C-alpha cells in the first residue's frame, strides 16, 4: 500500500475540498422520504460510551476553519442542530479545522450538554500558510472555551497519514492520556487518512476510537472496501469503537441508489458501530434517519 506524506496529503486535500463545495451543493437535490422514527443508540465498541448511530458532521467541505455547516450561519446551524437532536442525532462531530466549535457552543445554549456526545479533533502538525500546531494543553483549553464544555466525549488526533504516528506523536499522546485520566477526555483515538495509519490504530492499545473512511465503492478511501473492512474487523475484535466517515464518498456517491448501497454495506458489515454524515438540511436529516433505521432493522 502506497504511503502518503504530509505534503501530498495536504495538496490533495486542498484540491478536494475546493471542488467539494460545488459537489455538495447537489445534495440539496436528494429525493427524500418522510421521517418515521429517531436514530437508535449503539454501544461504541468497548469504550463504555453509548452513542447515536449517526453523528451530525460539521465539516462538509471543511478547510481553513470553515465548512458548509458553518456557512449556514449561527442561526441556521442551531436550527439544523435542533432538528437533528429531535430526530435522535444527538452527536456532534466537530474539529478545529472546520471552525465549527463556536457553532456547537451556540447549539448547546438550547440543547442540554449532558444529552449529547461531542467529538472533536486536533491537528498535531502544521498546515502550510494557515495553521500552526500548538502545545496540547493550549489546544485543549481553547477547545473547551470555544465549545463551552468542560469535557469531550471523544478526542481524536486529526488526519493521521502514516503508520508511524504512534511513535511520531508519542509525547503528545502522553499529554492526551493525562487529560483522559482526569476525566476531561472520556475516550481518545485518531482519524485515519492512510492505510498504514489505520492498521496501526486497529492494534494500538492507546486507541479507543477510530474514525475511518469507508464506503462500498472506494472513493476518498485509504484502500479498497475489502482491504479497509478487513482492518476494521480486526479493530472491532480488539474492542475499538469504530466510526465511519466518507460513507457517501465525499460527494461521489450521492444518487439515491448509491447512498442506499453504501449505507447497506457499512451498516450490515457489523464492523462499523456508527457513522458521521455531513448533513446540511432538515430534509437530509430526515432522509438519513429514515434510511439508516430501515436498513439497521432489516
């Protein structure tokens, strides 16, 4: 499996994010079904957390501290979050890179903090021209202030792009572990953007939670669906909590039958506990809830 270095990853990501803004605008043209129920709650591996099967992703076309969700504005985002909450999606997937922390804080003014799961992600290497890595404690204090919370349910190292991440960021991980011991972070792990990074995460005892790119066709993934699913099976057997992302291929799998097939593949695999979906409208939320629950029960 070909390794991806940081520079290649950032260059590819920048191009992908730039094009995605146009692609994801087409999501509003989905055909939707009426909501019939709310999302169920599942156990997230052996982490001790129980979470909604779907998280509200806040990073669609997320880059340089802005995303399609933040482009809705504070009022628009809060209305979206309230609707998601009412449909059982009481799980926010946020990150420093997306610029969505303060939007979640606004949502928490009308949604009880103790009723939702909050996941955030931290960059531990520089992004050329716009992001400078910080000491762990600086980021953690800032994140808590921005979101308006004393703790995070899930805290991930963002965009791990090689199999040496556990050695490269060992000292940083030690600081994360101290915060976990204090209860400030309930669970920790990584988001994977490389096959070897995923393999390491599947077997590394430090990792509680893995955010992995998975769909049935392979776009925007770190290997073939079969390769990735095999690693996720190992991770599941090792007790990791597994969250799927890029289930719709970052805009490549948006037709009705494509979304249906990918959701069927991911949910029925048994290797993915829950997933994050970059939902941008109430209609998309309703469709996702109806579709996911129908598949989960079938």
